[in-house]
C-alpha cells in the first residue's frame, strides 16, 4: 500500500503555496453545480457595478463642486480684510501689508453696501460693490464675464454702473439706460430723513452663470461708491487673490496675527462654509447609499462560498486526511472569495475610470437616443456634467470594496475549516 506523506511535508511549488493553487483552481474550475458559478458571476458583476457607481458619482459631485466653486470665486475674492463698523479709515498701509504676503497675487480696496435699483415700474434690491476697475482684473474674473461693455467703462465721477444679466432682465434695462440707485444712508432735509438717490448710467452687463451674482450684484467705481455711501476716503475692506486657494485659511491666520485688533481676515472657505459643509454631507450620504450595492455583492460572495463549501465537502475531507490543517482549508476558501472580490473590484475601477473620462459622450448618446435633456440650459446654470476624477478617492473605493469582499469570506472559510473528515466521507 502506498504511503502518503502529509501535505505539510511535501515540497511546495517554488512560486505559490498550495492553498493559493487550490483556491485558484476552485475559482476557475467548472463546477458540477452551475448555480454556484452563476452566483459567483453575479457577485463579480455586483461588485463591479457598485465600484463603478461610486467612482462615477463621486467624480461628478467633485466636478460640480469644482465648477460652482470656480464660479463663486470668479465674482468674489479669495480673502478679505474687514473692520468693525464696516469701514477702514487708514487703509493704504493695510493694502500694502496684504499685497506683500508671498501667497497674495493681487490686492485692492473696495466699498460694499446695499441699495435698491429702480427703472420704470421695476424695483430690485441689490448688493452694490465699488471697485477700482484697474485692480479688479487681478482679483476676480468679472472682466472676462462681460456680455456688454468692459470694467474700464467705470470712471470716477461719471456714475456708471455695471449690472448682472438676470438683474438687467428683471429691471428691463439695457446699456446706456438711466437707472435710479437708492442708498439706505439717509440725508436730513426740512421734511425729515430721506434716502439718498442717485441716477446711474448702465455701462455694461456681466454674466457669471450664478444666480446670486447675476441677479443681485451691481458694480460701480469705488470713488462713486464712497460718495454714495458717505464714506469720505474710507473703504469697506481690502480684497485679495491668492496664488493657492487651498492655503487660504493659513494665509488668513497669518494676516490676522499681523493686523490690528479691529480688523479681521476672512477667507473664501469661511464665507461659504455652509455651502461646502452641505456638499461634504451630501457626498458622505451618497457614498453610504451606493456602498449598499457593494454590500449586496458581498452577501452574494458569502452565499457563493457557503454553497461551495457544501459542494466541496468530500474534497475538504480528503485534504484534511492528507495532512492539511484547518487554517490551510480556511485560506483556500479565503483565496477563492478574495479572487471574486478582486476581479469585481478591478473591473469596477476600470469601468468607473472609463465611464468618468467619457461621461460627456455617454450622456450625449443617451440624450440623443431617447430625445431628452438631463440639464436644460434654460433651467440649470451648469448644463453639462463636469467631472473631477481624484486618484485618492478611486484608491479609497477600491480598498473599501476589497476589504468588504475579504470580510465576506471569513465565515464560510471558518465553516469549511470546521469540517470533520469522517462526517464528510460517511456518505461518499
């Protein structure tokens, strides 16, 4: 009778241990039970679908966030210096101090206030911003968003005004029309306190693609704004543009430590904190919701391995009698489940990256095929699907998917390791 040495004492393949070889064989072998193979395929497809959905949705949300942030910062500065009481008296030294910071690309004074525009029978509340046209080109993108006229059309003493496209439509005003600007700062007359009124000529119209700016912002020369709001030589604040917007909080903290106590440095993250918190919360919720697809695929892996363990009871018993330890049996089925999860994860990563990079073409094909438009230009300011594929998020999604598939293998593998050879071979 031939003598069989325990597997633990046999020379193993120089490249891979026998657990890996048997696990690979179980994965690619044609099983007698075709239903197990079908469940394995469903598990791979479910894992791939979940990973693809996560990558595409997160990339689209990143793209929308990036696009909206760019439009926000196109009309507002990256960092502002403001004061208690709403005005800075001796602002020239503050302007020089801000401009000398190594991360500040440009700085300029501004005057801000609220008012009402009246034209014909229409009245609209607006945020009035007095700017230096020459310096403003280095702070915001308004110069490149002009539909009619230029920022250079604003001259001190001419009382010209540039308004947003939505505001112009609401008022029914056009270039060269005379509109009335009503300032809340009143003046004392024999009849009592009355608001200040001044007629301005519309010299230009801009369009940023953001309703809060296109419908509520009006630009005038800083000199005219000082006269209108009775500021004298004072300004409301100092605006600046940074070389690296991601370092805005750091720059604000550094400037704050150097400024007088009555002055405050506010960066763009603080000014729009509610919006960005909402976006981050939405991203987390979408990640959790779409992760359920990966979780369902993981449950399929559990089902696949449980049925595979039942189907391979005789094989497990033979391996145990040949000297395989329970840990070796456990590793065999872990390898099988991990391969299913790895193939699904890799397919999902490739599918997610490919779909994200070609999303415009795919969306265009679907819209043309069904005759629909997901983001109508007359309804949404962003009419396409911007994407921002980030390698860190792709790696995180892939790692999460692989970890879930690995955890899904533990119980079936542990159950296989508990198989008793005598019980398994009793009815063979």
